[in-house]
């Protein structure tokens, strides 16, 4: 039994994804470094922060190696230095999250559907917090968006959204027919309004004539 536990412990350490020291902070950085690296695939972000992203990814790898060295009790790495390095990386990670959220707002405001899709699928935007905004944006711009990623997951998990999507697609396909129907409806309403006004005018004229006739009869009777 003791031998089995030693083997299990050794296997766990051997295949550990991240260094154990200060893992509460380190895991957030190490588990999300690929998301930051993938920001280079977004042209609007890469052309501004491409070099900063490369440096960050390289620094994360170096600090991760420090963490494993510290875990193995290496004298060349101090716990204080490793913790300070993690804190610096955490600040940079927060910077990238703020940057992506800035581009999210920019894409939404300017109706840049390509950028919008890229940033919501980056993993660095709180899509649960912005779920309603994301869904509303999709239904308002679905003609120039694909559903790959987070939007498709929303559509798959919610039958009502799928039904709404299908209804939207049918309405888009019949857009010209709907517009023609709208024009016919407006013309018909205009015709009915004209007829109503004409009937009202005829009635008022008739009442006026009747009023004049009665007045004339009254005046005539005074002379007899």
C-alpha cells in the first residue's frame, strides 16, 4: 500500500501541469497563457500588442520553470522572487483582459462583427456577464456573422434561441416580400384614411345644408 501511494504521488508530480508553490496565483496565469497567445490571431489586437504578447508568453514560460525549480527545492530560486514574478505576470494578464474587453466594446459599438466574434471567443471576455448583449448583437447582425464558438453554444443549449434563430432566418429570406406587404398595407391605410375623411366631409356638408334648409323654413314661416 505504501509503495502504491509513493508511485501515485510520483506520477502526480511528474505530470503536474503547473508548479505547486503559490498555485492559487500561478494556475490562473499558466492556465490562461494560451488565450493571451491566441490574441495574436486577432489582427486588430496583434498589430498593436503583438510584441507585448510574445514577451508575456516568453516570461510566463521562464517563470513557470522557476516555479518547478522552487518546487524541487532549488537554491537558485527564492520563493520571494518567484512570488514577485507571479504578481508582475498577474498585472500583465489583467492588462490583456482589459484590452480585450475594450475591443469587445469597440466592436459592439462599431458593429464590427468579425472582431466581435473573435473577442467573445478569446476566452478573456466574461461571456456569462455579457450573454444578453452577445445574443442581442447576434440576432441584430446574424447575416454577417457565423455561429462558431460561444454563440453556437448558446444556441445549442437553449431551444428557444434556436427557434428564434430559425424564425429570423425565415424573415430575412422573405425580406422583400415583407417590404412589399408593408408598402401595400401603408397604401391601403392611406386609401382608407382618405375615404374616411371624404365621408366625414360629405356628412358635415349634408348637416350644414340641412341646417340651412331648416333655418330658411323657419324664416319663411314668419312671413306667412
